[in-house]
């Protein structure tokens, strides 16, 4: 096997991997960013499914100072040159996700970051103090430091009997014709759930959005990961009693009936402990994402936290059990989850 030594190997060329790459490049470190897709930011080619970002693009701030403007810029990556800037690509306040993919590739090219595309990591192992990153094509990288910036790429599905009958958000159809005059149950009350519900309002006959906890709005909690106003049109239909509903309750069971519909047993979160079975034509699980550990062997597998959704890490964003393995991007939220 052909092995190449590097000071740092970064896995993933999304915004986190590219941002780290900028500073590795600036400080003259010998590094490589490995990306399994053919372009940077490939995650955003598919997500969010309905294509509208919730990271605002505030083009007009009233300030000339570039540093002040960056405080209102939710999309541009940091650089001493203040370029490229996302607002130079689109003026949309809630931009299309495809614009972000284009921006990330522009950033990579502008700063000549060392990204190896089509580099699908098959296995990460650790021998003594060095990581071996195997690409499965006869090539590998060896380094004392690995930074995992792959995001949370797999759907997180709660432990519900019959959850296999629910279509994950990652795979659900975005063709509204597939839901015309259908009764739809959406599991979860985050942005992906409300985004999906908004998309189906005009098509579905009835939409229920269900989770054990009440919906949390970002404008109230000040946590930007809670439901954003751009996704709350569904709440309007619920309040105006147009057959849609928010349900606070636990899903006890999902059963597939002979006619292809689904019987869902719901335990309501009220004092009476009411239980009801409702019938739906479609069940969609918008219950979040989780970290994928399939590329790590036993010696290099990071310990997980928060329902096994994120790698457990210390204050240096380093694995608590694998020294020299660090994390960047969305998976670092394990340190301040939903705060």
C-alpha cells in the first residue's frame, strides 16, 4: 500500500473542513482534506431537502467595517482577506442551498486549499501514536492528528416499535404529488419536521406533527437550532383549524395494515394519560441526525454521547478515548447541545 505522511489529515470538505484547511494552509502545516464526493460541501447538495437555508444572508447592514459586517454574516467562512463573501454570490435573505455549495467551492479555489476529491475513506485505524487512513484503493495517509469534519450524516431514529415503517427525512419524497389527499404523520418538531410540513400543506389532506415535547421557537429560546420563523407557516394552519395539528405525545407503536396504511398508537402527554390509535397514509421521521462510526476500527473508534448521536469530546474538541482525534463543525455541538 502506498502511504503518505501528513501532519494533519482532515476528513470532510464541508464548511468546517474548509475553514480548518484555511488556517492550516495559512500556518504552513502539511495537511490534506479528504472528501469522498466530487466537490466541496456535498451535504448541501441534498440538505435541507426543500432547499431553503435557515442561515440568514444579511447583505445590507449599514456598516462599512468588514469585521462588523462579519458579525451579521451567517454563511461566509473566515479569512484575513474577507473573501470570498457569500453575499457577493446571492442577495436572497434565506438563500437556496445550491448557492452555499457554489460558495464553498469558490472559497476552496480562492485559497488553494489542499482537498483530495473522490477520496472515500474506508477505514481509520490507529497503530501506536499514528492514525492510518485507508482509502481502499491502495492509498492511505498516516498522521498523528486526524480531524473528523464529516457532520452528522445518518438519520437518528428513536426506539419506537415499528419505526422501520417510517420514511426518514433523508429519503422522503419532495414531490408534493406523492402526498395529494393523504393523511401524513411527521415525527419530530424541529426545523426538518416543520420544513417538511410546510412543504405539504397544499397537498396533504391532514398533517399531524408529533413529538413528546412542545415545539420550541428560536425567537423565544434564542437557540438558532430551534424552529425558525421561516418554517412556521404550518403553525398558522394549526391555529386556524385547517385539519392540521401539533401533538405532544409519545409514539408507542407503528403498525402497517393490509391496505398499506399505518395504525399509530399515541400516548398523549396530558394528565389523563390518554392513548389513541390514528390511521395515516404516510409516516415521515424528521427526528434528527447522528454521527457515523462505520469507518473506525476498534482502536480508533470514538466514544459516543447524547443517545449515541455525537462523538464524546473534551474541551479541546478531542475524543475522550482516542488521543489525537479531533472534531470540527456540527459534531462539536456535543459540548453545548441545544444551548
